[in-house]
């Protein structure tokens, strides 16, 4: 690590870890290389290669990160890929390369992810995902069911650190499991296409779904569900990649590094 006091900057490599300290819920950021620039009141953090973040209300992983402490804006970005390479990748392979974030049991991926926090409370305030949006939520009742939403753009808002609602637009499609209010009966698997889909949450669980502009959908009963229709194209459950502690921010390769002590 090196610190350049005269120009308010620093660089840390290898087992780099930055902590944005707040009351009882700090944000931890790890990557191969971290740089910090600017005076205390206007610091900007950048991280490159195998970025992982951990906070009680959000976990994430990406190739690079840009964090503006003044505005509370975090950008999670992927490696830019040549169009020729992209054309040869399957939908699953594309999603594997995209940044990913988790809120509770909700997994969201896309080409670019923007998280905005309230600078006073440090709690999540809003979310924007641009390009190839794919949201997956493990259904809380069925054993192997996943609620899924796809689209081109996603805008979301939070209340008390939890997802309150999201709006998915442009070529939107949703696949979700419908249950009775008491959760005892399975009502069917709903698959609907619409220009825009609004989802409201309670305790990070889907509570209400609304469709806009001529939705087209079907509800499949349990006996009529074909196994390969239980997932949307590009489905990839990346739960094993989710950091569940600060220690999980470091990969097995990170932990094998021999760090030289500087006297």
C-alpha cells in the first residue's frame, strides 16, 4: 500500500479491504486493487478485479466498483466485452459475467448496477440496473421453485433498508409461483409478458404484482408445468458466490497470499 498525502490519494493491492464505517453497519469492500482519491469530505473509491461487497442489507460481486462517498452512489460494473465475443456467449454465460447483488433472498444481475444510499443514515435508498436485468427469488414455499423477472431496465426503492418496490421495463417477463393467502395451496405458475411490471415487497418477499400496457400471460396448474418451463432463458442461481461474512470477501487464492510485513 502507498499513501500520497500531498495529493489526497492512496493505493492498496492484494488483500485490499476498505471499510466505510457507520453506526453498527459498516460497508466492507474488497478487490485486487483499491484506490482512494480526494479529501475526506469528497473521497472517491475505485476497486478493480474480483470486487466483493458486504453490508447487512446488501451483498455483491463485480469486476470493478466506483464509490462516491459524498453522493452515496455505488456503481458495480463488468469487464467490457467485444461484440463478437458477446454473440458467441449463451444467456447463462452473459449473466455469469454481469455484476450481481443480493437483498435478503433476492438476487439481481445486469450489465450495470447502481446503488444509492442516504448519506445521513447510510441506508439503501434506490437501485438502478441497466441492461439484461434478471431478478431471481427462491420461492419460500415450493422446494425447487424460483420467482424470476427479466427486462432491460430496473428501478427500485427501499424502505428501512429493505426492497419496497421495483419497476422493470422494456420486454419485461415474469415467472412466479402463486399460493393461497395462507400458503397451504399452490394455485399455479404465472408467466406474463408486459411492457412494464411493478412489483411490491413486504419483508423482501413479493407481495403484489402489477402489469402495464396489454400484458399477455398464462397460469399453469401443477399438472401442466413442463420442467424446462420453470426457468426463463439465462437463469443462473449464483447463491454460492454470495459473501455471507467479511471473511467470505476473500477468495481461497487471496487467503494463500504471502503478505510481506513492512517494519
